[in-house]
C-alpha cells in the first residue's frame, strides 16, 4: 500500500474530480481512479490504495472497462487488472465511448502524415487508418 503526499492528493483531486462523486454511495462498486505520484500515473481503488501502480506517463480514466495509458512514448489500453488489452502502439489514444476509441497512428518523426482511426475494444480498426 502506498501513502499519498499532499501534492499527490492535489493531483488526484484535480485530475479525478469528475470521478469522485462515484465513490459516494458506491460501496459495492469496484472503482479505479487515476492518481499521480512523482509524475507517474496509476489507479487507486475505492480504499485509496494503488491497485495499478504508478508507472504511466499519462492516462485517461476507465471507460468501457478500459483505460488509455501512455508507456514509453506510445499509447495503449489496459483493463482493470492492469493488463494490456491493446498494446501501446498509438501516437495518441482517447477514451472509449460507446465501445470505440479514436486513435492516431503513424510515426512521430512524420507527424503531418499521421492518420486518425477508430478501434474497438479488441484493437481492431473499425474506421481508418487507410
């Protein structure tokens, strides 16, 4: 279990303000909230313990049971156990909405030619990047 410093709590509160109301009256719910420690992001459970250790440069909160996370300069998606469901291969990845997420594929050195696409929860392209 990790303890939170005042600075970490401020980052948790500012980054996750939209998620905190879900804790109220959600005693049976399993909720994971993004939180940062020393510039690395992980996910706290409802007891404010790190369930997924801080290891990511950036994250989005869970949506459709997946969270977009940035690791080693690329974005991918993890499930609530912290396992990659979609490997980090994208330049940019957004949160899932209605079972799809927008991603940007390509090479960072050739950003003007990067392509937008949409993927499903298994990582299959449903639109683009062709």
